[in-house]
C-alpha cells in the first residue's frame, strides 16, 4: 500500500514538473515570438544603434546657371559638427557645462540645448550643421587645447547666392537642411538635392570606433544642375530700370517685368520689386520697414514660434513673384488681343471709320473715353493709336460674345501657362453664361476681368510671332556635375491663334502706336519698337489707385524680344498713365537688351540726322587739319588760344556727339578751364531746352524723342543743373511726351 502511494506521488510530481516545463516552454516561446515578431525591428534597430554608427553624408546640391552658364546658385564648403555624448562626458579637463558654454559661444547656439545633447544616452547627436570655416577652426582649437574626445567633423555644403537679390523670386532659396523652399529651388528640389551617402562603422562597448576595416562607405550622388533660360545680363538691365521706376514713382505695391523671346517662349528676364537677398531671405529690409513701420519693435517683444511666424508673415510679400502669382486688370494692353481677333475675323478694316464724341452708350450705361473731349472722326488704325475706348467697344460688338470668348481662351487667358514657378494663377474672366452686352463692352477695352502679367506677355508674343502661342518656360536644361546634358527642354507651340497675315498687320499697327500714338515714350531710334500702353483703375472705382503698364516688342518687322512692365499703384494724385511712366522703362530695357543681343539698328533718313557721331581725336593736329577732320564728320569747331597746334579738346575724343554740334579746341597760350555753369532745363519743352544748353556754350545729346510731333518735355538732364564744366561739354537730355492717355 505504501509503495503504491509512493509511486502515485512520484507520478504526480513528474506530471507537475512536466506541466510546469511545458508552461515555461510555451511562455518562453511566446516571449521569443513577442521579441522577434512584435518588437523585432525595434530591438534590432536599438542593437544596430548601440553597436554601429550610421551617419549620413550629404550630397552636393546641383547648381543653378543662367543660359550662358553663369552660376546663380552655388555651394560653399562647410562642415557638420556632431558628438558621441558619453565620450564627451568622459573628458576630465572640461565638464559638460563648460563644454556646452564654450560651444554655444563659438557656434552662436543655445547653451542649454547643447548641454541636453551632451547628457543624452545615445551614440550620436548633431551639434550644428553647415558650420563655416571660422567657427569650425575655433571649435577644433578648443578641442585640441583641452584634448577633448567624442567630436566628429563631416564635410558638408551650404547654399550660396553670389548675386544676392538677383532674380530672387525666380531662383528661390533653401532651408537649413538644403531643401528648396521657394522658386526653382523648390520646384526642382528632387533633381537638385541628389542622393545622400552613408558611413556605417562598428563601435566597441565603450563607444569607441573599431579600426577602418569595420567601416563601410556609401558614396553620395550629387544633384543635377539646372540651366535657366534667364540671361544674367538682360535680367540685370531689367532689374535696374524696374527698381529705378519703383523708387521714382514711389510705387505702393511694387513693380514687375518680364522679357521673353518672342519666337521660343524662353523667359530672358523676370523681375519683381521690391525683392530680397537670397542669402538672408527673412531679413527685415528697408522695404519691410516701409510697409510695416513698427515691425522691429514688435519683433523684439516676441519669442520662439510667435517670432518666427510674424517674421515669415511680414517678409512674405517680398517673395511673391508678381509676374506669375498676381493678377490685374490689363486695361488698354488687352486691346492688342481685341484688334487681332477683329482683323482675323474680318469684322473690321484698317480704314474703317469711327467717331468718338468722348463717350458711348451701351445698354443702360454711358462709358467715357479717356479723352473726355473725344477723338472725333478716326480710322481703325488711328483708334488703336489713340487707344480710344468707344472704337474698341464698337469693334468688340462686331466680334460678338461667342467669338470674343473663343479668342480669350485661344490667347490663353482662361488657363495657367504651366511655367515652372509655384503659385501661378489663371486670372479671372467672365463665365460664358454670364457674359452680357455690358461685359463685352468693358472687356473690349481691358476692364472687368483680371489676367496675369505672364498671360499678357505670352499673348503679345503670339501676336508678334506669326500668331503662334508659345508655352513660356524658365528651365532650359538639366546637366550633371561635368556639364553633360541629361535633359533638354525645347520650345513648344501651344496653338495657332491668328494667321501670319494678321500678325504682320498687327505688328505694323503697334509700331505706329509707338511712332505716332500713345506709346511714343517707348520710341527707340533704329529699332522699330511696337507696343501698347495700359492704365487700369483698381477696385473699388474712384479710389485713385491705378496700375500702369506698357508692353513692347522689337524689331517690329522681325520681332526678337517682348518686354512687359507693370507699375502697381503710384500714390494717389501722382502721374499714373502707362504711356507716361511705364513706356520709358520698357524703352530703356529694350534699348540695352537689343544692343547686348547684337541686333543691329536700322535708321530712317530722319533718324540719321539725329544719330550721334564719334568725336575724332584732333589733339596734335594743326588748326587747318583739325577743322577739316571735324567738318568731314559734320561737327563745328571753336579755337581757344593763339597757337597752331591743338593741345586739348572738349568733348574728348571718342565721345558721342550729335551732328552739327561744336568741339572746343585749345592751343598754345590757352589753358582749359571749367567756366560754364549748366543751366536747369528739366521741365522745358524740347526747343526751349535745346536752346538753353546751346546758348550756354555746351553741346546737347538728346534721348527719348522721336520726330513725330507731340508735346515733349525734358524729364532729366546729365550732368545736373549747376555743375561747372568746360565749354563744349555734352549735356544729355532725356525727353518724354506729356499728356498721353491710355
């Protein structure tokens, strides 16, 4: 009996132990499964972090070039400083607090943030990225002085824009991590950024690195470079004249300009003023302070995220690309589209007669012409030259609503162009079902709808380019780091909008607008400029706020480039007509750009009489020889002194001088003396200004004046009035036609 009980107890114990073993086995199995399946990736990652250092190597960001391979966005060599925290804490010559304080002082960082990183239980922490040489040298000197351990320096790059604010809204900028945040930098970020490399190295228990054979290096792939269609020189001309116009006219909402290749759609220049320095995109500039007078004091009261949010808000307007993002009422520049569609549809002829009494009645409204006295009887061409609203209202009515809408769409005003700039808008036009008689009338002279500057310049290019609407574009090529072309972007015809015949006719009409009509301030001797003025009143009507514009292209008989300038909101009460303040800006941009592009001027006989000649060098010549040389060039001569040999002359040799001007020469016995005070002729009519300068014994060089009549007033003179100069000095006078209406 006892034996049976003992055997039973033994069996029971075995069963219990077996059951316990099974339970423990299954518990271990569940635990292993939990660790491997549920937490496997997490634990593996932790193990890898503990056993290895896996550090990214930044690739070199691709460059941004202009069309002639001038670098517009470059990279500076910098370094990234990182630490192994526990190694830094083991230093016995400097405490973590002392190290944090010194690094904060050198690197201009927060001391508490650095100390927190030093005290972390991790193998790797960034201290600062994109550190420039003077700071890295200072950190290295500090480490060497105290023999500190646990620091790592890795090569890196930092974006640098060599021209500062040049083409700012087009190029854009990058953030601290080299990611594009605006403009081309953002749109082409994937192509520019490249692929990061890695250094993976095994660590000993103490955190020290194992020798080199335990380190793997994965080489980074540098980014592709972007070649823009922008021409650095033409962009420079455009920005210079646009900024001068902004300041001169005290524009409250800035200015924009576009220069485009008529035949290809390539954007040669795109500018918005005011702008900002790409190297300091959030700096509080004079333009920011002008718009927000108390901003510096307000920012001083803010900290952290509130400070950053406010700074971003007040600097945002500088980064808006007005040429693409903003829309405006085009005013009379839109009459180019209306005239084109009317000619294409054969509803108007060049010699069709119209009559303008100063106003016209449409439905229940009376719409005035800019010339309240009326233009009287005029042909269609004269109506375009005079920018007569009643003429265009009648022309629009002849076209009809459905056909009008067809051309509005055909010229691209109801869609985005698709240019490579973020934030493009597509303008605002009437819905077809709501396009009433009065809307047709106001639209016919460019009011009651909005377009973007880019849409406008694209339309004008189509009119100038045989009727072909080209897709505007800013990126010409993608190239690798050796300059090999990876991808090329070519001109693209969107559609044929008008015929070649209509295009040629419009070019001639628009040329007459500049030579005889309201665009005379864009007249450029030798270059046959065609163009149209525009002035539109901002909503609500009657507020005295206007947008002045002018669009011009040249040469009119074989167009190469088109230029549009938008001047947004001169002060209330100031001059605001596009023909007066925008046309001269387009003229200046076209003049320098055409000369730069090597487009040879072709002068009319009338212009030949006004062309400057190069003054010959007559120093060292006898009186007789000098007189013969100058007479052959159509220049008069005045002698000072009793000798026979010319010692000096004014103007100097190789100066530009108008025909029939005068060269004052000095011989032995007479010294050259500054003895003439330049009179003030700004504001004088052309004949009066010319007479004032010549009567003072000086020479005149005239700019900005065509020989087509009209009231021309001197707007600028150089040297300035009151300057004491030598007799015969050249005074350049710039004239603008006054009393032009759009």
